[in-house]
C-alpha cells in the first residue's frame, strides 16, 4: 500500500517498537509489514530527492534465536517488494555483516535463513543491506535499504563470581546484622530481555552464623556474641541464581572465608593465686631473681599486660618490670638481702590490661592479682668492713711502728667467725705500712717523707678464719702530714741584672724563696746577714708577703770598672721551729736601654756560652792589637818611600787646617815637628817672607836639665810652594841621623774659605742645658752609648 512520505516517517519508529513487543510476547514473527521511506538513494549516483514513492519494501520482523540446534537452517524473515508480481522477474540481493555465510537469501522469494548457530554474548545484532533489481534489465526496482537482524537472547549463561574466593573479617562479639562483606555475580545474558540475567543470592553454608541479602549480596552476621576465643574461622558459601531464582535458572557459587578479629573481651588471669620463690641472700642488686606471668586469651595490644607490686614492704625490696614480647613480669632485687635480718618477703603482684574497650567493661575488671612469697636463702658471706673506705693520716719522719689507724670487719653470718687482716701487696710492692692480723691496727713500716710522697693508697683484705676463701677488700688512703724539716732556699742559679744607669732607692729585682715544706709553715722573712760588713752598693727590703726586693744604694754602676757583685741574703720560715738559710746572689752590671733592657751583656753572654773564659778573651784581643800595629807600621814604612801628593792644590784657596794626632809622639823631646804656622794662611806666609828650607849646620846643644830645640833658618816664600817646603823638611828629618827616630804623623785637612757652616769647634759653643733627650739617645743604638751616658750625667747634674 502507498503511504504519504510524512506519515511514513512518523510511523517507522512506532512500527519498529510494535515488532519488538510482538516478538517479546511470543506473537507471530512473520506477519507482513509494509514500510516506506521518504528518502531513497537513487542508482547511478543521482542525488537524493524528496518525492512520493510509488513502490515500497515489504518484509517480516527480523529476529533470530541464539543457540539454534536444529538440523535445518533457521528461518529469519522475508523480503518483498510491491514490484514483485510473482513471475520471478524480481531478484533479491543481500549484503552486509554475515551475508552469504551466516545469512542466505532466496533470490526469487526473498526468504532469509540463518545457516549457523548464533551466540548473542559474542554478537548481539547484524547490519545488512537489501536490494530488489529487475532480473532482465538489472535495474534497481527499489532503492537499497538497510535493516538489522537482532539475535534474541536465551538463558545460556550461568552467574559467575570472577574474583572469588573471598576473604573477609568481622570483630568478634559484633551485633546481629553487622555487615561482613558484599559479593557480586555477573551474568552474560541480556539483562533487558526476560529474566535471564536477573540474579538472586542465597547462602548454602555458614548458617546460622551469617546471612546474605538476596538482591545486593551483602553478607551480615546472623548470630550474636560470636567469640573468637571459641571459634575464629568460618567458611561461608554464597550461591547466585538467574531467572530470578525460578526453576530452570542457572546458578553459580563462591566461598567467603570469614575471620573473627580480636577485641579486648577477656581480662588477664594468673594461673595460681599463690607462688613461692627461693632467692639466696648473695643475689646481686638490680639483677633479676624471678619471673611471673598472667594469661590473656586476647591477641596483640588487647593482651598487653603491665605488672606492679602493690604492697609497700615488697616494693621497698623488689621491683618488677614487664617484658612486652613474652608478656612476663621480671622481678629484680633493689636492696641486698640479709638472711640474718629477714628470712622471707611477701609480694602482692597485680597484672592489668593496658588497652581497654569500654564496650566490654561489663565483663568485669580487666586485671588480676596474685601473691608471691620470696624465701631468703642463707649463704656463707665474706666479712663486712665497718666503712666503705678509710682515710687516715700520720706525720712525716714518724718513727717506724707509729700507729696510723685501725680497720674493723666482722662476719655477717650467724656463726660470727673470727676475721684476719692483711695488706694486699700486689698493687703496691713497697712495704710502707703493716697491719696487725687480729686487731686491724695499721702502723708505719718505713720512715715517711711528705716531700717525696704525700699520699699512700693501700688495700686491706679481711678473711674468715674458718673459710679463708671468703675475702673482702676495702681501700685505705693515708695522708702524710708535714713537719718543718726543710729550710727555705733562695734561688741563686740565675744572675740578677743591674743597669749602669741605676739610681739610689731603685728596686733592682724582687726575690722569692722556695720551701719544700707545706705552705702552713707561715710567710718568709728576709734580711742581710749581720756578721758581714754593710754593703755600700745594695740593701734589702722585706715586702712582708714572703718576698723581698734588692734596692740600689748608689748612683750609677760601671761595667768597665766592676761587672759582678755578690749579695748574701738570709731567709727564714714561720714554722716551729723556724728554719733559715743564706744564699748568695750574683749581680751583673749591664748597659740597659729604655725599660731597663740589657744590651751590652748579650755579646759576652754569647761568648761565654761558647766556652771562652775572660783570660782567653784578653789574650785574643792582645793578639789582634799586635797584628794591627804591625800592619800599620808596615804601611807607614811603605808610604814614606812613595811619592807624596800635594796637600794644597791651589794657592788661591784659603783653608783652615785641621790637624789630627793619631800617635803619642816624642813629647817635649820631639823637636822635629814642623812649624805649621806658615800653613795656617798662605797669604800671611807670603808676607812673612821667611825661608825654612836651609839645612842647619849644627844642632844646638841642650842646656843641662833643659830640652833641645831646633832653629831653622828663615827663608823667603816668594816663589816657593808649601808642598816643596814639606818635602824638604821631611827629607831633612829622614836624613838626620843624630837624633832619635821620633816621628810625628800630621794630617793636614782644610775647610776652605767662606764655608756657610761656620766653625765646628766646640770652643766657641756657649755652655747651657742640652736639648737632647736621654731616652731618644738610647734608641740610636750601641754606637751612641757613650753619648747617652754623657747626656744622662749632664741631666743628673742639672737636676741635682
């Protein structure tokens, strides 16, 4: 039949739904239906146009059951076109998924069959394309149309639990209905078609302890007060059945292993209410003497127990600690046991849980107590000293056998055996002390010297007479007390330095005596011995603090005049009786700079350190002087033979001669000295017109008791140079053999005319106060040492 395009478009979804409903309720699958479409795909690539169709496809509703087991192909449906007149001129073609293999079509009738058994769980539908063409012209009578063949589900898959078996846990003593675990089964059948995938749950094993919700699969407790201590493991089997549990449905099952977890619902219990423990009195303090344990059926932290001693008498002597791994109480000794004083102790011990659950407080107090009786065993003990250590004292130089002290020990046992004493010589081999074996009195075995050893440590051993193997040791310290048996001594090894510039009343050095005795002998007193004459150079001042000061009594010391001084000093202590000694100090004079630091003593100290005596040094210096004199003499002899250089280069220079006499000469007997009056001013010499270049004919005889004189003749100096005059006089002196060889060495130097420096002579220097500071001259070095002394003397005289 023909239908309007718009009406056809609206009816298509409705018809498809009706087909599904009909197939689902078991109605006829092959009722003819005519379906038209307003949009067609024209052959030869022509564009799709909207027109009123003249023909339409007619076919049955296409559904096919899965898992077909018949021998003949399963009929699916029929394709039919309005153009088919039944004369075989229309040819039907099928293409798409499974066409030709799974689905075949009769080209004449349009019947479609399924040749294979289908599985909806693998493929739920197939998309195919149908065509109706003219057999003679091969032209399409109907546009190609797409249709779907759905595989209709049958209940061929049982529910499955893919992750089973399962493990679950629930606390013991849980209330009824407490959720334990949830299981979920899967069914591969179509959940939208029938009841094939509708699953319900049931419990096959685990009743009456557990139940399962039929729809959700939630497992819950079904019995109250399940006790883990009675039974801990449960096996629950859950079944899932499809078809809503109806007869003929498929089923699957899984196992859930349920474990009851522990809660603190059991208090600790001691197996016995009374215990007894034997402990010898020789047990060591802070060591374990026994163990005790309470049982708890719970696990983990719920079974943790802490132990305590509840009675004061027991807690005073013993302590208990908890071993958390073994959950035992360790009993230790706090104080030494003494069988003779107390033979038994009673301990009240309590064990309590540390982690309580308030939900189970109604089950009672989670603690238990017991009584432990400790029996003290008697043991033969070594002697016990009255003190843990002894400190004694004795004076030095005491006679041998002097009593130092006494030690006492006794047997703590009831037998009260006698005790013997002796000194342990293994630690100190020297026998400085003895001990009486019976009384324990310690006496000296040698004369003691405090300055040698002030303290002695010995060990006294006590043993029982009846059982010598039982020994006790005690340390004894002996202090040697001091007596005044050593006089004080003044150190005299080091030299005392005296500065040459010392002044009266100046402290040279502070001295302090040494005393080997104890400081309790009082302070030292110093003085100069009265049997010696008064020292004019030094005096001694007692500072009244066990020290004394050496004080200078004169102004200035000269190292050249006297280098060493000796000062005897007496000193006494304040002991009873007082002891004294006299020591001689060596004082050495040195040149000191600023701060009284010695300078000139260093070189001599160095030479002295090299092992040279004073005599050896003087001999060496004399040899050096003799060698120098020989060298100078040799040079002078050679210089006389050589050519003399003129001293005055030009006659125009007017110079002031500076004459330096480096030798002693012949005194008044030496008359060979040149008359240098002509050399003082060459201009004046020319005016004098005197000649002295004439050799005298005879030497005047000296009067009795008088001195000889030389009268040279006067010559004119008009055309004579000074150098010629000097040469002639020198030749006259060298050639005169009638006089002793008194030579005069004269060095002529001249300053010149018009010097801006003026005269350097000290004759015209006005007398007055020196502007030099003695401290500054000290810093100039050893070369100015003499100048520093002169300046210092000048300052001292000026201030005086």
